């Protein structure tokens, strides 16, 4: 990717972390975080906010004197950090669903969000050097956001090359947004699935007709795409038929059995594979992380001695990072003490708090690294963060069992489950923020931003998000409630991840969790790790274990389309190499078109979330009924294929256009 000239952005006088940027980021945060919280609780999905925030920022700041690309980058950084923090809804509603809380205590919820989020920012500081500047991870959404910022800035200067670049993004965005709109009207179906018997078992083949996922695949490449296909094959054509063997008496129950088995069994195998792959990934990047810490410390010493350090290499001073992590133990300890006081757990409170503090710091550091690596592989939107939530709640529950033991007292058991969820929420905040932060820092690297200013912006975004999330949660709990919670009505929000994570905690303390499934996943992951090491030693190929684990855990609707996008991207790049001319310009236009697909669908996602929240309906734009589904499936597939063929053909013509 062509990088912008950093000459201006490395001068101290350039506008970057400004008051107007912070205010604009705060306003966008309010809107996007509320939309993400509602959408996540209703359907279990959240959308990435970085790119929509960048687009809105450019549209507004262009009317102000002295606006810069790095100032726009700060706005999207604040908004994306706050939007990502909304993933805390995958855990906290569990406390209401198990009957422990009846509402969300405002300041406690604020503190959980902010403390976990700030820890995530601090952990991501040394990870920047290990996983961003010192790594070749693709960071699809970080690259896409940088492309949007660069093209938007360059468009002001005009020029044929800039006009083509802008055209590629705009056309890709409009096509993706238009397709998403048609899917929202139900005229076409964007999710296609077929369930079938396979021997005495069953399986399914499905795809989410998402142009944004095609764009992600184009950016991440075929290595990651192929690894995800391997995981998909393991889950859907080995595990699902095996685990459903003999359970499908007739074709009428295929869908029910297959869907239930994937959600409650296969995903646990995938979580086990992610766990072992995460540990292996951490061991492999431990060296670069240590080097990153040393480099950050060296940079701090140089700045203290008066030596000039490039702005693009200036992280937050390492003493601030370490001091913040150490100081955070005080509010975390107070939060844990407050929570324990409300439970029936007694006798060893100091020991439980001490062990939990170690758990939060150590596991938080591990998950920050793994979540950041996931973002580098396939982007924040598609990272299986809920899979990390599964691992955290199981680890937290097991730790409590070791320290306190199980109990026959129902109230004490409920208190243990609640405490495990509370501790999980803090660690989960660390993982979600690190997953987003490294994407933002990749964007910053590409546009010439100052790391420490961006890291301060990330903290500001966390604070804004922490203040916004609790009242939105309270409003939704009052208006709808959560499915399975005491007193929940017929319109209760499903909160699927929170329901799963809370049931896991119950399973550990009740002693009925199926450890065999997690163990099977660990064994599969270990085999994949061995294959990957042999491939890299003997050939030029690789099989990233974490990508395989994600392919096992994520629904086929996601894992099938990302590799398709990777293949289309490889085919397009081969065409560029074969036809010659300005090959890099041709490839860049392909990247920009793919970026546009992500931008368009993301922007429509924001608008649609607002419409859903305002109407209270799952399908507020639907204009046809359920009887149109068969035709909608056919139309969806035909239009999806036609649009892809047309877009790539159009991009070829654009790259060969005369100036």
C-alpha cells in the first residue's frame, strides 16, 4: 500500500490531538456505542466503528481550517475504542440472567468498563512494536481505515490518480450499502443455509452474502483464508456429523439438531483449539513483545536525555504504562471486595481477591496479545472475541474452585458464579480493547500518526464508552429485559453470548461441564500447530493455527466468504502482474475497492442499527413476507455473484483508464 508522505505529520505544529477532535469523537461515541449495545444484545452481533467514524470525521472536519489526516485518525480512534468496549455486553448481562443483579449499578459498571479498557490500552503499548511495526500481519480493517483517510485527504488536492482512488472506494461503498439495504427489505436474503443428513448424522452448508467479508478476504490473503477453510471442514464435515450421529430420526429435525449441536458442542471444540493456538501464538510472539518493551523503555530514556525521537516512534513512556497497570490493581481490588461483600462466599476473602488480581493481570496480558494477533489476522469485526470470553469464564471458574472449592449451598454457588462473571467482565474488557487498539495503531502507523497521542485518544475513548454503556444497558433492561432472566417479558433481548458464558460458569461449579469437548479441541489444535511448523520448515506454505481455530469456532456463514474474498483478491493481483504496466497502482485500486465494500456495509450497519432501535422491530425495512424466502434466496445469490463479477471487472477498467 502506498503510504502518505509523513514529512508534515512528524512536525510538532501539525494538528493531531485537538479539542475539536475529542469533542467530535465523543459525539460519535454516544451514537455508535448505543447502537452497538442494542444490536449486540438483540442479535449477538456488533459492528466495527473505526471506518464509519473516519468517514464522518472527514465529512465534518473538512469545513474547519487546518484539519489534517492525523486529526481525523484521532477521531476514529476515540470512537472505535468506545464502540469496541460495548462488547462488555457479552458478559455483564449474565449477572441479571442468573438473577444476581436486577439492574446495572451505574458507577460499578462504569468502573468495570473503564478499568478493564485502560488496562487493555496499556497492554497494547508494547504490543504495537511487536505486532504492528515488527510484524507482517495484514490488519484488514486497520489498512482499510488508513486507505479511507488517505484517499479522503488526497481528494482535496485533486489529480487523476486521487480521483480514481476515491472513485474505487465510493463505488465499492455504494454497492455494498445498496446490497445491504436490499437484504434489509427482505427482497433478497443475505444468509443462505441448507441443512442435510450425512449418514446417520447431519450438517449444513451456508454463507452470509456479505460484500464486506469479501473485502476482508481480499485484504487478508489466501494463507489465512485457506486455514479458515481447514477449520470449517473439521467442524462441519467431521465434528458435526459425528456428534449428531444417531440423533436425527427424520429430516424434520435436521435443522434443530445441527444448529443446537454446533452451538453447544462444536463451538466448545473450537474454543479448545483457539485456547491451545492462543498459548502457542503467545509463546511465539513473546520474544517480539519483550523487544517491544525494551524498545519502548529505550525510547523513553532517549526522550528524557533530550535526544530527539521520531514522533512516529514515540509511545507513552514505559513508566506510565507500568505505573498505570500497577495502580489499576487498587480499583480492581476495591471492586472485587465490594462484590464479594454481597455474596455468601466467606472465610477467605483476602486470598480470593489476591488470586483474582493475579488472574486479571496475567490472563489479561495473555489475552491482550492473542486478541491483538486475531485482529491482525482477520480484523476486529470478525475476531471470535466471544470464544475468548468462553476461555476466560472457564479459567476464572476453575480458579475459584481451586481456591474456594464447590459448595452444596445453592446461594453460595450462585455467588461463586456471579463473582466469576464479574472477574471475567474485567478481563474481557482488556481483550476487547486490545483487539481494537492494534487495528487503530496500524492505521496510525500507515498515516504517520504519533503513537502516544493515539494511545491517549484510546484512553479517552474508553472513558467515553464507559460512561455511555451503563445507562444504555439500564434502559434496555428496563424496556425489554433479557431472555431467561427473572421477570423477562416476551420481547426480552436474547443476549446470546451472555447466556452462553453464564451457563458455562454454572457448568463448572455444578461439575457438569463437558471437558471432553474442550480437550478434543486442544488435541486438534496441537496437531495443527505441528503441521504448521513442518510446513514452514519444509515448504513456503503455512497453516496459521489460530486461523484454523477461528474457522472451527465461527459459523460457516462467515468462514466461507472470507476465503472466497481471498481467492478473488489473489486472482485480481495475478491479473495485475500478468498485464504489466503500473502493477502497484492496479493492485492498490483493488485494495481500495475492497475497502469500499467494508466501508459501505459498515455505514449501513450504523444506520440500520439506529432504525432497529427506534422501531423496536427486527426487520423494520421488510417489504415482503416469509412466503418470498425461496425467491429471495435465489435473487440474493444471483445478485451477489453478479455484483462481484461486475465490481472486479469495473476495477480492472478503472486501473487501465487514460488520465
